[in-house]
């Protein structure tokens, strides 16, 4: 009985949170079109988020490209299909691995950062100070950050993909003496718009999810300084879960279009 | 005590109620603030002083009761009107609430840039920023970040940020809490000099008896969510009521 009531309580609070997040997201679409536009803060956030994640995304992309090629080469060689490596790596990276891995990195890096930053602003009354100074803190803090993550994530994904493909080329060059021109030609020959467009659209949604959930957790942070850590932590967990759900929906929808 | 019967208050609070679950923080609180007056509200920790002051500026919503600030009823006010009221009502937060990611200059410019209605579009904010910093005696901190300032300096900068909009009313939420006695005294004297210079009206939430002695024209003791006692510092400090005496011992 106790367990059932606990489960019901958790379910209730989860549903309440989903409702609050929906309201918070709805408010974004209302505020984003209202003046004044905080353009300077938006640019600052874009620079900050892109710059802060560039190295990590680059290194991760490079290692993934490298490892992916190293791991798949022996098996493909057995079947005499080693020449398919550039095609396989580029399609996998661009369609799936690049967007999801970059988004997960950014969830940890940017999502938790936003959660902690806004959470700390909430508990130290900085958000209230903005409110009483006649500024709309939602517009200044949330709208700018969500727009920045939505715009920056596809760019980071593109950057990660390019570095990943370069990592793969390095392995191919060392193992099979493949030239860069040949490698890139093979990549370009296999890639189609139907590979690039859905993954780019998906990346925008990933970026939006990272921004909105990070802001939601931080903006509604309670319970003093302990709440800041909790907000950052919950932001990462919630975003990661949401990314896989979005990914599943995106793949499902893309497949419907492929079938048509 | 000054006779205020024929003067209209600039802040009028009537029958204010606010509860958190079963905890009735405010239970019919009322106050009037008149022009040029320093009104001190005292009460124990957790007595609802900060909640009350946050209700005044719209950071908390009261359950019932009316708040009228400069003839505007806060219960049915639009966002634009509320922002306009907020340019006339400054708020000094207990923890200063300076924006961590901005320098002192940017902290002071922040409200200025957003109130073009009151000041017009200001091309060069430096003179206004410098004036506000001179008022608090910290002109040389203009390019520092908040983490490079001491607690007392932060409180002064927060006061400068409040002053930059030239408000008619200033709400102070425990302005001396967490400061050493000397810095507290400096902040109190600064508040007094600002009041004399700009003729502002103030509501000061505090449990610092020295602060109340120096600055209060009138005092309200907030106990159990109601106005337990009102009067000047001299009147209240002479009271024999044990609950009132406890504050002045």
C-alpha cells in the first residue's frame, strides 16, 4: 500500500512537472516575438555556448571517427568491403552518431551549466532583482539562452561530424594509404540531402530541448544552494532522456518519409 | 509623531493576507507610507517582513488585501504599468543581488538601458553611473566584478543600482544583515544621507535596533502576521509590553 501511494505521488509530481514544463515552453513562443529583443545577450550566449563546447565536441568527434573506423575495419576487410568505410562512417556519423553524441555532450556541458547558472541567480535573488528593475527576466535569461542553444547545436553537430570524418580519414590513410581527395569524394558520393536535412532538423530540436529544460530547471530552482546542484543534475538527466525520445520520434518520422 | 491625517499616503496597504499551506504569514497586515517618511518594520525572523515587502513590489502575490502605490492598485495592474511603478520604487535586496556575470558598471547600466520611457535613450551612461557611485563613495570600483567586492561594498553598489533610476520610494530588505557593526553604521548613515539628498520615502525591514534608532520616523512591529504595535522609536522603546520590550533589550 505504501509503495503504491509512493508510486502515485511520484507519478503525480512527474505529471505536474510535465505540465509546468509545457507552460514554460508555451511562454517561450509568446515571449520570443515580443519586443524588446535582447540581441546583444543572444549573441553573447551564442559565443559563450559555442566557444565553451567547441573543444570538447571536436575531441569527442575526432575520437569517435577514429575508433569507429579502427573497430569496423577488420570485419569489413574480412568481407572485402574495406572500401566502404568512408561511406559507412560518414552516413552513420551524419545521420545518427554525430547529432546524438554532440547533443549528449552539450546536455552535460551547456544544459547543466544553464541549470546551475539560473539556479544560482534564483537563490541569490538576481532574477528577482531583474524583475524589480523592470526587465522581463524570462525574456532576458530564458529566451536568449534557448535561441542560442537551438542555433548553436546544429553548428556544433556539423563541426563534430567534420572532425569525426577527418579522424576516420586519418586511420584510413595510415592503414590503407587512402588520399584525402579519394576519401572526401567517397563521402560526398554517398551522402544525400535525405541524410543531411533530417539530421540537421533533429539537431535544432535537440538544441531547443537542451535550452528549454536547462532553463526550466534553473529558473524554478528552490531550496537554497542545495537546490542549485539538484537543478543542474536534474537538467542533465531530464535532457538526456528527452534527447532519446526526440531521436526516436525523428527516426520514426524520417522513415515514414523514406517509405513515401 | 507627525500628524498625517490630511495627507494621502504614497503606499497604502490594507488587510494583507498571505499563507504558505497552513502557515499564515500575514494575517491582516496594513501600513501607510507618506512622502519623505522612513518607516521601519521590525519583527522576528520568519515573521513575514520580507514576504510583505515582496508583495508590495509584485514579487509575491498576496492571498487577499489591497496594495495601492502612488494611486495604482497593484491587484489589477498590467505588466507595463507595473514596470513603470518599479522605476519609481527601488528595492535593496538582503543579499545585494548583484548580477555575477556583469561588472559594476554593467550592473548599474542594466536598469538604465531598459527604462527609456523615463530617461529617453541614453547614449553615454557614464555620468549617471559615476553619480550613483559617488553617492555611495565607490567611484573606483566601476570596472570590478561583484566577486572582487566585500560584503559592505556589494551592499553599497546594490544601493547605487537602486538609486540610478532616481526612485521616489526605496524598499530596504534587511540592509545591514550580515555586515560588521562598523559597515552597518556606514550603510545606515548612507541611507540617511540619500533620504535627505533625494527626499525619498523608505520602508526599511530590519531587526537591527541601531538602524531603527537612527533612521525611523515611524515604526511598525510585525508579530504573528499583524501590526502588533506602531509608533516612533521613543514611544515603542518606552513600552512595557513584554513582546515589544523584547525587541529593545
